[in-house]
C-alpha cells in the first residue's frame, strides 16, 4: 500500500516561531505550569485542541465572502439550516456561537435539581452546564472504555446494562435526556458503534427518555463505523451519518470540530415545543434565531465544512494520521490509549509517570515536560480537569490520568507529526526526571483553564 497523502494542497501558510528549551522553561514557570496561560506564539506545535483550529478550505473562504449579514432571514441561515436538516434529518435547527452555548440553552430548560443526565461520557463543558442547572451528570461508559491499554473497536460505547440499572434506580421521570457523545472525547476520542446507539435508543424508547447526540465529531465516528462495524464497509459516510442521527431526538454540535469552522455550533431537534423554548432563550443570550450569535459568514463556512468533512479521502487521511503517530509511540513503548482515537493521541500519564501520585497531577506534569522539551502544547484530561474534593478536601481523582494531544484538522503535515513523536519518545526516555505539581490557585468550576500550579521540589 502506498503512503496516504494529505488530500489537499497548501495555499496560505502561517509561520511557526521557534524558541529554546531555556526560554520555554521560563515561559512555563510564568504561566504557572498551566498550558492555557501560555501565549500561542510561544508554542511550536499546538495540540491543545482540535476545536476551532482547523484550516478552512478555499471554498469556505469563498463562502465567507458570500455571507449575508441580515439580522433576520439571512440567506446564509437558510443554507445552514438546509445543510443540517439534510445531514441529521432533524427539521428544527438553531444556531449558537459554539457548542457550549447550545448546551447552556438545552440544560437550562431541561435541567434542575433532582434530575440526572446519563451519557457514555459527558465532555467537561457539558457536565458543567448540567451541574450549573442543579442536575447531575452520569457517565456510563462501557468496561473496555475504562482501560487505556486494552484495544477494542468501540471503546466509546455506553454500558447498556448500567443504563438500565440506573434508570430502574432513579426512575425514568428524573432523567430528562440520555446523551451519546460521538466520538467520546473525554474517554479517549473513541468511537461508538451503531449497534450500541441502537441498543441505547431501545432502552431510552422503552422508558420514554429522549436520546440526544453530542455530535462534535460525527464524521470521524461515522468513518470508524465504516471501518470497523460489520455491515457498514460498503455504505457511504453520509448514509452512515444519516442512520446515526435517525435514532436521536436531537443533537448539540460544536462546529469548531467536524465542520472545519473557527467558531460556531448548533442545536437540532424534532420536538417543536422544546425548540420554541430554546429559541426564546436563544434570543436572550445568543441572538435572533436566524443567526444565533454568529455572523452570516460563519453560517456559510459551517454549511460548507459540514459537507466537506464527509469526504472519504479526507476521513481516511484524518483517521490514518492519528493512527500513524500512535503506532510510532506504541513501538517505542510509550503508554497510549489503544486503539488510536479519531482526533487525538491520549498518553496514559499514570503509566508514563508511575513515580508521580495522582494527587500530584501526573498528566499536568507531563504536559509541562512536553512543552519544555519540544514546544508542544497538549492538555491534561485527568484529575486537574475532572478531580473533585471530598468533605475533608481530599482529592477524589478522575478515573484516568490522560494527556491529550489533539491534532487540528488539515493544519500539520507528516513531518510535524514525526517531530511530535520524536519529542514524546525523548521525554519518555527521561521520564524519571519529571516532578509532580501542586495547585496554588483554582476556580470552583472548570478549574483546569485557569488553575495555577508549581512543581514539588
Ligand atoms: N462536546 C464535546 C464532545 C466537545 O469536545 C466540546 C469541546 C464541546 C462539547 C463544547 O463545544 O467548545 O464549541 O463550546 N471540546 C473542545 C476540546 C473545547 O478541546 O475538546 P465548544
């Protein structure tokens, strides 16, 4: 088999600013060991997120010029609406400025004290919006999804038995929604199988619980279904996407992922009464329902991106490029989540740094080491992000201590990726020198964005 090439040519480039290890040591210290506080031009390869960091296509840029900026009834909205209706089969489409704005609206309406939202795994902003409403978020990922080093084709699946048990325990009336996140970002970017979605849907239907999809990475998930699930090899990606959405009553979407847009999101659903409530809130917080916090040009870029992302040459390259770096790391003995996910490499920081206890945030320590050694910026998905405190202010750690290196879409080439794996392998060889961290300052919610830390000497 020949090399799978990037299915695009590059027309416009951005410089990378180089700095030295000594400079980065100082930069990290000034940023209080939090990568979110580092300036982007001090990063060589920025793998903090795949969100809003895509390179748009020349077609999307052309769409930007065609944006209709009318306050009400913009033609760009109708193009956006039609694209999403065709993609999801859902008739009611509500634009928002990003994914969490869609979540905020949805959970403000459906949430509240005494309610439970069940999921394979809720993303951090989704969970925060649920908890802010007074409700509880419950993650019920399948057993395979809890073990980073054991490969399985669909580690993002929901545990259907646990779902049934949970409903029996809490009562269906207290569960306003079940949410399946595709792919399962916080659980390693792992896909969910169509069979699992079908089974979850059956349980939800029997209990009259609506099923929503957190659809940020729907195309990547659909491509995994095509590759790995029996009966889908010959189905087209749009066809698989259609089937996936057909089981859901609605979805939230961040267009900053699988729509190649730098900003944007939406809610789509089938229930007119719920949509009306959402639109009422939207007008208060985001804007009129035909723009929802976005410019007309953004709506154009999203509509075009949603079509482009289903191109199978693109998806083959995308999924393969993540697998490529993953294979290199596995060959060098670096503990990574297996198999590779759809948008990122997840390093198992607990296994990488066994000398650092979870109370000293091994994930965050590894993030710092990768930055200092090679200027690579990643993000901790572990106890800094998801840890809680018990009544004695003792850390209740997250299930996994991961470091995510998310690959922006259509941005980096194979040599960038080769460089990244070389840096990780070098850091792995010197891992015993890495020290744990303590928190010196933190916010009560979503603390990882702003927390300040320092190394334990
Ligand atoms: N759901 C999932 C699964 C996500 O990954 C994200 C964002 C959101 C919802 C919220 O969307 O950012 O547009 O408000 N994930 C980004 C990330 C931030 O880095 O994984 P948003």
